[in-house]
C-alpha cells in the first residue's frame, strides 16, 4: 500500500469516527449534560487520533491536503469549545443553539474529510 492509500485510509477512519459522534449528538434535542460528557470524551479521542495518526505522520501529503488538515484541526478545536458551551448551557434555547452549532461543525468536518483526495 502506498502512502496516499494509507493517508486515504486514515482520513476514512477519521470520517467514520466523526460520523459516529454525529450520530450520537444529532438525535438528542433535549438538555442532556450527562450525555455531553460522553460526547466530549469521544471528541477527545477523535482529536488525539487526528493529531497522532494524521498530523504527526511520516506519510507524504500534498499541499492541498495539508491546508485541509489545518482547517480540520481548527474545526476540531472549535467543536471542543462548542461541546463545552453545550454542557454549560442552562436554558433550553441556549441548549438548542449550541446543539445546532455542534451538529453544523460536525457536518463541516465531514465535508473537509471528503476534500482529502
């Protein structure tokens, strides 16, 4: 397997992990701070995977993929902030807003994974 295939496999795994988190978050429309802790743990695992397997890799990547990696990194960090704000949300309106932001951010992250070819 060449390095571009390895890289594609890593991006595919990242996408699957993001999809799994998105599937957990999306259907939950009611205030559930206990669930957010699980989502934050999953987010941390995704971020660690991204940093250790994709960013800090010896695989050769294109400049396009590198620029997309920068965007993924930024969006993952912002998702962490979104989840923290979601956990601290007290009112149902604030919960809905933060929940939607988290879902939108996951959708954006998925689109970045698709840009990696």
